[in-house]
C-alpha cells in the first residue's frame, strides 16, 4: 500500500521516499549516512584480528562512532593506508565522520591492554588468552616459546615454559611483543622464587609440585594439606595417582580420562604407572600453591578427594578405607548433581 501511495502523490513522492527512514524509524546501518564530526565523548572499540573494512565499520556503527557502515567502508577504501590498521582496542569518539574515523584508526594508537592469567593455566591457555586480548599472532608466541633464551627461561626449565609463566595481570603496551609478554611472566616467576629463597637447584621441582597442588586444590586452605599428602606419598615411594597429571600428558581434559589413559605407561606424566614426580610442571602455579609446597601442613594424609565440586570441599585420609568412604561421598554428590 505504501508503494501505491508514493505513486499517487506524484511530484511529492520523491520527498516522501528520500525521508522514508526518518519517517518509519527503520534506519539501516548500511545506508550511506555520515556524521559531520568532529565527534563527542570517547568510546573504546575492539578491532578484531583479521577484521575487514566492513567488519570494522559494523563495530564502529554499533559503538555509535560512525553513522553508517557504508560511509565507513567508502572512507576505508579511499584511504590507501587503511591496510596498515592493526587489531586491538582503540579509543574513538562518538559521532565522528567516517573519513576521520579511518584516519584515527590508521594512526594505530592502541589502548594499553590488560592480559590477566589465572592460576593453573597451561602454556597453551596462556597463549590463547594473550592472543585473544592483544591481537598478536599465535605464531609470534610459538616462535618465542621455541627460543627459551629470548624469554629468559633459566636452564632448570629444560627449554619448556610450562610452570614458569607467572599468573597475574600484565599491561600490554601498543608496541608489546609476544616475547616481551612471555619474558615478563618468566621474570615474575624467577623473582618470586628468589624472594622466597628457593635454591636454584630446586626451582623446577618446586614448580612441578606446586603445579600439581594448583590443579588439585580448589580452596586455598586445602593446598598445604595436598602438598603434605604429596610429600607423604613420595616418601613412601607411592604412585601419586593424580588425574590432572595424566590428563596433561594425554592432552585431554581430566573429565575425559579413561581406564586406558591411566594404564598407558607411555605417557610420562602418568602418575599411576610411574612413581615420583612427573617430568615437569603441568600448569603455571600461583604463589599460594608455591607457599603450600614450601610450607606443607603437618599431617599423615596420603589421600584426598573433592567431595563437592560446587563448593570445592575436599576431604583427606590417612588410610585407603577411609578414603574410599569419601570417594563414595563424591559419587553420591555426582548422582545428585548430574
């Protein structure tokens, strides 16, 4: 009916058609509308890795920076330096002209980014988080990890960064590099061990034990007990039987472990088949876990099991029979919380 009405009004039809969006409220982000600029309040906009001009325009339109995706795309194509735009978080202005928006992006004035690494992350998870936040290529991190000296790994690490990337919040400057970020993490771990007066010859052993404690203990108060239980098992030449270690060596989540995995002696991290500590850390431990290893709680525990996966409640036992009672308690919780 609208089309018919436009035809009937004759000469006035053009005016109605050109103002259709404003009359109906159906403004399209693809329409070639543009703000006059220069812009208003600041707003941060994330430019993803590999984003096209169209994708950038959509992000800026959603943030209120440009009036339309089409206007931005046109300005993007008209600026020969637009190919130099890097991914990352940018501080833009609301209601900028499309041309000014492209020009500002071309300057590549990135906002400092905060890369937060939680306790217990593996190297693989650290890299995933850093790539996601900074937009730096994963290949850059892989190359840095392949050059231990470049990121400051001590000889005790035997060329592997696992366990040495200190969990914390790191500010990534606009000119940050993968090697630079990893170096900061390694440096923090080294300083932490030095401040705690850990002998250099024990660094790798402490981090290995702490990584096991980190992945096994959900609550801070339980970590010193787990550290003691590990020491008690090692003293008696008992297999540690830590699923997190087996899973790390198998390259799968602990929830997906099978009997075949725990029976696989080829997995050097299989603490069911091999006594003693695994070959190295299985994650990057936090300071609480390291302190637990350096100061384990007094006790004769050799077994522990988390009986409530929501609260993290963990129970400890000196003997196998008592431990089995707690395992049964976990099974009941699992049935009730499927």
